[in-house]
């Protein structure tokens, strides 16, 4: 296979419905009105020379290579900025045009180093290509003023900037503006002195506002902005399209390879989730896949105080099977359980839950969605009838009012965050409900119309106050409610929210948000046109997480903001395959497609297909498993791709639960923190090493393709299958596509899904069934899945977690752009340069009270535990609120979080912990103990050494 | 005339934030702000760029791009008085070249090039502050530079 | 004794303030008025309609003495002095057809009373009575074309904006007059600011815009001050139309309309590709009329006197009058407004009186730094957009810069490239790199290196710049360069090493 | 906190949050029925009710009847 760059049509596609027919070089071509002449030519297969134009960016018209002649018009207009007109007759190749293009190219080359043969972009350089295309042979200009020999900026860990090679096409600047929306780049100076600058003259890329999304590098037509990996490895030779394994946006990439080496990840322009964009994680932070910390051989040990011993796969499987059987025989089958991973593929997840249900013989299976979006599943299923968001990402383009609550898209879902910012810059209005002043509240060109800095833990109160305004001021969409919802339930709900005790004024002391702000925001959301709600873990990770989701659904229904583009209720999923893991039946109470395990007809279907009988009772959720373990009745667990010790709340409790088990099987890339308590370690494979599918936050199922062989020898589904076979199950899948066929066979909403179709159609959004053969970008269009929309009264119930004299501050936790979740991947990449430790954000007033300054070490203590970290004094957080991330095991923010959880789903209350902050000199006791234990439990006796 | 650019802009003791705030009501206020900052502080330095970017909710790259585009805005303060000498065609045709040796010899005064002051029938012309001078001869130009110091 | 004396920048540059102070010290009442536009006579003093100029401080007593008698004696000095004859009868004034500059020299620039009593606000009143559509039609019927250089019919542009849909609409007055050899915009703003304001208000009424911007270059502090004051004084009269003044910041390219819009928006003054036309998507993305000062300043007269009266002046498709600016090495430099059609030779020799130096005229650059250099052989060219275009030239903003026989045309060609390099916004390649290369190639030519090859190269470069540049800066810089080479080839041959 | 305490807290939490349902005790019982593992249900049924709010107590009683 030879390397082909992605097709570039020069200017963005027009979305017009009408078409225009014109003639280009003697051939008729029909394109949407509003297309450029350049795009029309490209669609016809005629490549007009160009340098400043690329279809990711609006036309600019600066390079002057794409000139054409149009009959009846003077001169030689640029084809990128000239829109098509009916009957236009265009000539793209005439002697006159060739002469002019050559003349322009001669100017370019007169200020460009002549080092193509040693240039990193040799063979992958548009300037080189175009110089050839216009037939430039010599440069006649005398040696003159030039930009050669300028210093390179190598400050960014992933790419270099060499201004000597810059042709000042502004593609990087425009990509930063138009695609990413950060506007970190500019042209400095003017005329011949124009120079690309990252921020101020004294800034370099690393020190600038650049978020390292790489859009500029992708846009650069020369080697001016070039990945260090391209310099190191060489230009790619082939490309494989696959899906990113970081967040729930589900970006698709071309993994561009040279031999077996991954050179770069280039966002795939056809990808409907990301439309050719990426963030610093997806594009650059894949080095963990080759990191030396990866464990490639299975390991076992009899007890956790022993060192690990490398073994062959057979031995590991035999040992695991014997332990599981022993424990089942000794303690009963309910002493076993498993955890599926939202990082793994649908197929792998499906197999793990199948192993638990069919192999372990119980329903003790759960997934990490438990600790993030389980309330979404519960809340949206209850109100709408489906456990998923209602829209596709494109929908935001039609939103007039965007309400973001408990989400920080620019950091946690950056590619969608950029889409949202694009829409906001087009004029959509914005409401942000968040305890922190996130970048959505205010960052260049983005300013929320309303920021409601809600006190952590009072989301339900503020949403009810919004509903109060909508109902009492007559802003509800009565027609929608009458037609689409259960009216009795609506009236019940409306009477409740209309109570005085739910008014913004009454609730002001509870939420800490001024009543007039709440009223303004409610009016805007209800009357501002298409209103779309986007939310994240700031909604779900509360003791009333499920109520909050339902309160959001109530608001959307009350205002008629459901069932069309531009509106809806949109959970921003944390992990790449949270949606998929939930879809695949990872929860203990339901089988794939959200069908309750108690439903006999559903069970029958699976029992027939799998040839087993299923337990009709729900199994244990993760926290219940840990409780049962400390009770001594839960003894063995198979954990695929999740580090519960670091990610789950109340670390001490998690540790105690794990320590109480007799067989902990960790299946992961690295010896993670949980593995400190494991007896069997099964090496995992990265997303680059396997086939399968991920399902993103918009229910979009996309293929993950193997771009390289698994370093450990086996894809994760194969490992699970080996374990199943060792336990005596007769599984014989030869490819993940067969697993998907089984999923489709057993799951109505996946009926039309197959790898073959996904390969041909790039993606499908479930449900894909007889009623929606091509999938469902928008849900509940004609009616709710459950029939009538259900209004649920959500009374505000304060969390039991209370501040008091001992713990006067409220801690809330979240993510940062450059790191991901527990950091297992990102900490093993150069992303560390941006965030190499978790810090505690604290308001200046609280900091001053405690004598704390930025950079000081502080002790962060709750009733659950204490840790130390450094402080960052900032008014991004309100007084009384502190904030940190949980990316670093050295900090372990979850030592501090409690085991309080959502009433309906047990999703932990990560977002509200009463804490105290005090100056500190060193690590907490826990940290010291943990460090010692962590070192001890990571000892490995290598197989060769052992013999 | 009682109204001049200098008197309009120079309101002493104004801070950068005062200047930004006083322009927030208008659309596209960046150039007026930069003019006022330049007039009051003699330059638009990097710290000021950061402040303006923050105040207007722009990226600092954007503000830097604008500041560096326009010759009226200086990154650093030069305390010398500035004499803008027209070096455009109309003044050339009227013997402007004869002033060059005087300009080169200038000390304590910064001679900047300007292309046209709109005094094209009475050139060669120059401007000190907002005081315009036409029909310059080398001797008169030397006097002007001397007086400006 | 009441003495009238201009406070226009050109008068100030020639020492008018000191002269005024001397008259005041001598007990006279001094009234500061606009400039008549006879720049060689500044400072020009008027007493009872009779003129004295140029007047220096030491002449004050003599002027007062002469002004005190009914028919003053002729001046002792020979040459171009004016001494006691009625200014309005001076041939330079008498030969003009002053419509836009009808008030020049006659009124106090910031006097609302002077403005009203000389016909001010009649055009706006008429437009208000006629309504938007009829106003647009009147401007179309007048044949008024954009005076900034491009010569696009103003009324047609207005109609486009009037018919465009947009949340808001704007009137933008391009007062970024940066061409060497031009000063008509400056004089209009300094001398008759209310007329421009009235023109903008009429435009706003015609297209449905309620906001206007005047973008003045920072090199014109006096125009800025006058306009600011006039805007404030007339705010109630043009309401609800609101005018805001913006000051440029040292960028010639901001005279290009899209670059100017970017500058008002607070952006780098980079040129935008067209389409979209500013008329449809201009300032802040809204439909926008961008007109030059002289275009807008012509409108009140057109509305007050009727479009036919205006169209009666001129020739061909160039209707009305053009305020022509006679500059550079010319004996009678200043502002000469006349109907289109007058020949270049008449302007330079008959009206301008030849060179100021008294030496033979060698070249006249018409239309600013992007205009062609014309030899004496082209003096029969009529002042008309099409005629100049046919001669590979342009009338631009109507400025003429006269050079005598000492000019080195190779150096002028090099200067054109250097100017383009200094003022290029840097967006498009031919202008950004081509101007620098052009100056370098011309350096080689001046040094006598590879003359034939470098002449061929400069020819090719000019062709590329002219045909491929994004805006007129890069696109028209070849005009002075190529005209110099074409009409003055002797300056581009190998020279003896000096 | 031992497991029983956790279950009591959970049951109370569910009851509190379902207080606006037409029959809160029935809704609470249904919720526990649908989402709790049998061992958890058994443990709370076996408990004497101390610490449970009245609605939760009623719900557990129904759960016991249904079992």
C-alpha cells in the first residue's frame, strides 16, 4: 500500500441544497451552490495548484497560485475565493495561467531553503509538490533579503517550528482560529517581515496559549510545523483509519505508519465525530503504547506481598481458572465477579460480561460507567426511555442557546469543545452552571451570557429553580408537552416546581447563585430558540446524580427542546467507550441493549444462544462488591482495563476490599495501582493493536482497526476467550466481527450493525434497526422511545456530606486537558510537560486565611483520608470551594473522596467532599505507606532470572 | 484649535485598565485603546498586551499581531522626540533628498519616515508632534531638529 | 480690522499661526477660515475679499496698511505673490468648477452658522423628504463614481447595500488618504467637515444604516481634530444617525477598503479576499457602504441641486467634477476642482504654471504612488477614468506630482517597489515577496548588472504582481515601475561607473 | 462503616428521593428489587429496621412479602 494523503478539496463543502452546473476545462460539473470554483474543480478531479487553501479552513486567497480564467471576466481570479455561478466557463490550465503560477512560485522559492533532500517533509510537502506542478525549474532572482537561518522553536514536545521554511500562508494561524478556536497564533509584523508567532514576541510555542491540538501542524503545507516523530522516523508509507481511545468524543484518526512504526496520528476528515480535528491527547499522546512500563508477559503470585513471577500464557490461564474454580467451590459462585472496561472495545466488553454471566454463573459484573455516567443511564431511561444522549455532535450547529452544566468541554472533550466554541462565535448564547469559572465561562472570544457558580452539591436545587421560572412565568412549551408527554405527570411536576420553596429567591442561600441570574438564564434557555443541554460528570457524580439527570430531562421537555437538531440532552461521556460498555450489558442488572435481567423473554434469548442458564437476579455493583469483599463473601474478581484503586472513591476502602480478596486478576497495559493487590496479571493490548468497535457519546459506533501487532501477543478479547476456555467454556471466536454479529443477533438496537457495514459506512448511530436502518443521529423525533415523556419530580435532598468546623471547604474534582483520567496513558507521554502533578485550586480568600500561597505544599484532608499536594491560588474557584484533578497516583485525590454515592445508581459523589486545607511540610501518612507498598508490590522476577 | 490628539488622549494617571474600561462600550475598540496606551505610556509593551487581551477577551497572539502590524505602536518606549519626515514622491520632487544629511546628523531626536503628510504642494514637509512644517530647506530642517530636542 | 486666514494644515505648515498671532498683536480681529487651496500663496490673508500672500510675520504691517486702503498698490516683488486683488477673481479660482469645494476659503470650518447659510443641510433635508429609494436613485442618476480611485458608481453600491439584508448596516468613510500628491480629503475634512457629515447622513438614510465610521489616518492630526469637533457639534442634526471617528495607525494599506474594515474591527489591516463584497458582508460582517471622503462630500450638492445638475459636468462615463490636486515640483500647487475632461497638459502647464523650480517638466505621476509616470508626450490625455486606464495609468484619487528634468526614473521605479515593500500587508505572495525582490532587481539594474536579464525579470515580476496580487497595492505598483521603464528607457541603460 | 450501615443509608436515600412518587414505599421496594443483589436484599430484610426511615421500612416489608 502506498501512502496517500487525505484528499483536500481546497475549500469547505457547501451545505446548500440547490446546485449549480458550470463548465471546467470543457467538462460540466454540478456542485452545491456556494461552492468555490476550486472545490468544484477538485470534485471533478481537476487539481488546481494551491498552497494557502485547504478544505479544513475558509478560503483565504493569499497564495495566488489557484488563479483561473473565467470567460467573460477580466483578469485571473483566485478559484478558492470565487463562488461558482450557473453556466460559468472556467479554464484552469492555460499558458497564461501557467506563466503566472510559475512566477508566483518563483517568488516563494526565492525565499525558501533549497534543502528538500534533507528536509523531514521531503515527499510530503505541498510546496515541493506545487513547485513541480507549476513546472518551476529555476529561480532567477539574485540572492536577496530572506528568512533563512532563523532559530527553530523546539519547545513543544511533539512538534518543531522552523520559521526558515515558512511560506506565511497563515494556514496554521487560521487552523488555530477556525478549527481549534484558541487563537494562540498570529502573524507578527507585516509585509516581507510577516512572521508566524505563537503569542507575544517573547513567547515560544510551549509558553504560549497553544493547547497543542496539532491543527496547525496538520494545516502546515511545508516542514515549518512538523512532528518530531516525522523527523525521527521519516514520512509515513501507509495509513490505517481507526478510532481514538481517549474521551467519549470518539475521534477517528489515520494512523500513519512507516513499517511497523507509528509515525503520526492524523485526524480523519471523514470522521463524523471529529471532522478532521483532534486534541493533544489523541493526536500526540500515544507514546504509552510503546512505553517501557508496559507488561508484556503474564505474571502470577500467590500473595500480594510476594514479587511477581513471569509465566507463559498457559500457566497463567491454568492458574487463574483453578483459583476461580476453587473459590467458586469454596465460597459459592456469587463470590466471583468481573469489571468491564470503558477503554476496551464493545466486543471485548461484551465478552467480559458474558464470561461473568455464562462462566462465573452470576451477574456480578459492572463497569467503570458505574463511577461516571450510570446516573445518565438511569435518568434518561426513566424520563425518555433510552439510556443515551439524544443528539449527534453536528446538532450543535443548529443550537441557539447552549446550557453547559457540570462539564468542562474545552478540557475534557476538547474536540467537541471546539465545535461548541465555533457555534458560540457564530452567535449562539451560552449558560454555564459550574462551581468553577471554566474556559467556557470566559476565554478569548467566548463569554457566557450567564455563569451560575453553583455551590457543589446543589445542582438539583438550581435546576428546579430554573424550572420554577419557566413554569411560573409561562415559558413552558404547552403544545409540546400536550402532544409528547404525560400531561398528568407534567402537572404534578409543574405544581411542585411552582412552589415558593423552589423559587430562585428561596433557593439562593442554598445554591449560592443570585436569583436574578437564575431567572435570566431560565428565560434565555426557554425563549432563546433551540436550546441544547450538555452535561458531564459534574452532574452525575453526586448523591442526587440521577435526580439531576432527570431534572435536566424535565427542563428539556418543558421547553420542547427534544426531537430535532439543535436541541436535546447531551451527556458528554468520559471515556472512549462508556456508551458502548453500558450498551453491551455491563451493568449487573441488565443485558445488552438495557434489558433487565429479570425479563424472562430476554433471558431466554441469551440462554438459547449461549447454551447456559442465567441468574435472574441483579448482581453486585462495584461498591457493593467491595463491601461484600470486606464482609468476607466476595473473593475473586477479573478486572479488565480499569484501575479502581486510583479511580474509585475512598481509596482506603477500595484497598481494604481488594486486600480481602483471594484472587484478583488484573488485565491491563501497566502494573496499575489496583495491580498492587492482584494475584494474576494479564498483559493487555492497546487500541492500536486490536480490531473492534467503540461507541462514542453520540451513540456512534466506529471501527477500531489493528495498526500493529499486539506487543503482548494477544488482543484483549483473545485473552478473555483464553480465560473462558480455561474455565471450560467452548468459545471459538476467530475475529471480533463474529462477536459483533452475536451482539447484533441478541440486541435489537444493534440489529443492523456489522463490521462489514461499519467498514463501508464509517459509522452508525444506534438504534440501527428495522425502523432506523441507517441509524439514528437524533432520537425521540416523532415520539419518546418510552412513549410519552415522563416528568419526574426531583426534590432537592442535600447530601449527607456536610461542611463543618473540621472540614469547612468543599472539594470538587475534575480533569485537565493534557492528562486523562488516572493518567495511566498520558503520564507515560510527554504530556507531563503541561501537568506533571495535581494541584489544589483555592480561592485567594481561603488561601490567605490559611497562610497558603501558590506553590506551597498543603494537606488536603477529609473524614476519609488525607493527602498532600501543592496549591494554586486562583479566583477560578469560588470562596469555600477547592478543586483538584486525580491524574497522579502520588496525589491520589480519591484518598480524600468519600463513599457517598448517588441514591439510584451508587455513582460515587466525587464532586462534593468536605475538606480542610492546611499548610504541610511533607507527604501524608497514607502517601508514605502507599509509596512503600507500591514499590514492594511491583517487584518482578523475570522468567529468565527465575530459571 | 483647542482640540488635538494629544490633549484628547493624554489624561494623566490613567491606568491600562481605566483605558480599556473607557472603551468597552464601543465595537472593535482595540485600535482606540492601543492609541491611547501609546499616547499615555509611550509604548505598548508585552505586559500591556497581556492586560489588553485579558480585558477584551482576546488572545494575546491576536493583540500582538495587531500591535506589530501598525507602525504607530511601539513595543518599547523611546524618550526622544519624534520628527516625522516625509519621504514620499511629492516631497522627493521638491528636493527632499537634500534633507537626508541633516536627518543623519540628528541627535537627541528620532527622525522617522512618513509617506505623505498631505502637504504635497509645499514640501519638503515634516511633522513634530502634531506641528507641521513645509517648504523645508536643509537649514530650516536643522533648526527644526534643534528646536525639537 | 477683520483679517481672514486659514487654519488648514497647509497654512499652518507655512507659518499661519505665527502670522495670525502677529495680526492679533497688532489689534486685528482674526477669523480662521478654510483654505482656498492656492497652496503657493499660503499663508493667504484676506481682508474685505482681497488677498495677500504668502504673508510672513514681518509682512503684517504692510498688509494691514494695504488692507486699509480701497485699492492697494501692487507688490514690489515680482513672481507669484498676491497683493490686494480679489481672491475669488484669481484665475486659479475663477477657472474652477467648485461644487465639493464651493466653501473653500469662504467659511469657518466649525461654524454651523456658516455652513447653514451657505446651503448646508439642504441635501439632507431633500433626502429626508424623498426617502431612501429616491435618494439612491438620485445618486445613481448623478453618475457619481467613487473618488477613491476605483471609480465604481456610488449609487449602485448604495443600492446593493440598501437591498442587502443584515442585522445592522454601516456607512464607512474612507479618509485614509495616503497617496503622495493628494490632500483633497484632508482639505475637505479640515475645511468643510459638516459637508462630509451631511453626505454620510444622507448615505445612512439611503441604505438604512444608523451608524457611520470615519477612518482617518493618524498622519492627519488636524483633520482628526476638526472632524471630532464637527461630529460632536452636528450630532443632533444628523440623529438618529451616529458617526464615530477612528484613527489609523500608520498603515497605507488600510486605505484599501477591506483592510480598512479589518482595522476598524480592531484587527490587523490585512486585505480580505473579495467576494464577499463589503456591500454585502462588510464591517462586522454586515452590509457596508465604503466610500471615499470626496464621494460622500459630493452628495449634499447632488441632493440639493439635483442629480442632473451634477451629471451636466464631465465627459463620457466620468460625470461631475473632480477635485484635482496639483503637487510636487509645480509652480501653482493646490486644489483645482473641475469637470472631468481637462487635459493633463492644461493642468500642469496652464493651471499649474509648470515646475516650481523653473526647469523643464520631465514626468508627472498621476494617481499617487501606484500611479503611472507620464511623460510630456502624454500631456493631451484627458482627465477621465477610462482614458487614463487606456494609457496604462490611473487617475486614482486625482493627485498629480510633477518632476523636473533632474529626476532619475530608475530610482523612482525602485522607490515604487520599496514603498510597496514598506506598506504591504503581507497577506498575498506577489506583493509580500515580489515588492522586496522588485527593489532588489532594480538595485541591480541601477548598478548596471545584467541589464537585459534584469529588465526581463522586472517585466515578468510586474506582470505577476499586476495579475495576481490580492489588492491594488501589489497590483498597481507595476504601474509606476513599468511606466518609468516604458517612457524613460534611457534611465535604465548601463551607466558609466561613477 | 459496615455493609449493613451502607445498605441502610442506601435504602433511606432511595426512599427520600422517591418521596414524591404516588406510592413511595412501593417505588422504593421496586427500586431495590430491580437494582440490588439478592444478598443485599436478604441482608436488609434480615435487619430489624433500626435506622430506616418509615418509607424505607415499609418498602423493606413489601420486599419481604414479595420474596
